């Protein structure tokens, strides 16, 4: 079994950038901006629509679109752009995949016609506690936290763990499946997760 307890976001980014050259031609300023904005966009979308797993999927698609479009010109408000694109994707997914009346009514109410506002608060703390859910093992919670909170891509996390990208994608998918349907909010008793949160923070920043 591969040991990865010494991996941090900094070492992950350094390893991927220098050893495997994963920039794929994307200008460094765009790549860095996307990494910085990804957790903020995810927090905003998950907070607005309430479901972490669906919001994470939507934000990932928005990031892919941004990586393809932004090198030719950044939008005036990049964070708002990401929130808007992810919100539209989420609403379209509700309409396409669930025909139940509750989801149809929700989709109609959430139709996105204008640019979405940037939230006044940062929901990164809620993301952190959600990723450290007691039902997740460290094998699942740490990669999910690296992607949702630290803003690393699945490929970067896989490189840090020295495993194939498909393997890491499966781990993150299992973690998201476990959390599917959970409300985006702090747990009723946050103190019960402090140990798990502390362990993840230690691994992230040591």
C-alpha cells in the first residue's frame, strides 16, 4: 500500500507541475486563479442549492469550461462567472435527470437568467467539516478535501498519491456518493468532528 501521509497541497502542486507538466498549455495565471476560486465557487453553489455532491459536479464542469475559455480573455468577474455557469449546469441537471414534481418545481424556481452574485461570506469552513464526515475514511476524506477545499485537480491529487488518475477519481466519487443528499451546513455538533478536521488540516499543512 502506498504511503501518502506526508503529502500536502504545496508538495502536490510542486510534484505535478515539475515532474509531470500538467499545465497542458494553460497559462499559469489562469491555472492559479482557477485553483484559488474553485473552493469559493463550490461553497457558494453548495450553500445556495443545498446539495454538496451535485454542486461539486457542477463546479468541476464550470472549471473545465473556464480552463478552455479564459486563456483567450478573462471575464470581468471570474468568481461570479464560475458560480453562474455551475448554477446553470445544476439546474439543467435537475431538469434532465429527475422528473419528480418537487425537482421540476425547484428547477423552474432556480432558472438562471442573470449573472449570479458573489456571496458575502466564505463557506470554506462548512466545506471542510462536510468533507470530514464521520462516515468517510481518511482514504476518502483527504482526497475529497484536497479537491473541494484546496482546489487541486483529480490528476494532481493522483500524482501526489502516486496512483493512477482513474483510481483517485473512483475514491473521490465514492466519497461524494456517501455524502449525496447531505445538506450543505455545519453538523449539529461540530465538536464531534474536530478530531477528524484536525487530522486533515495537519496532513494538509505539515
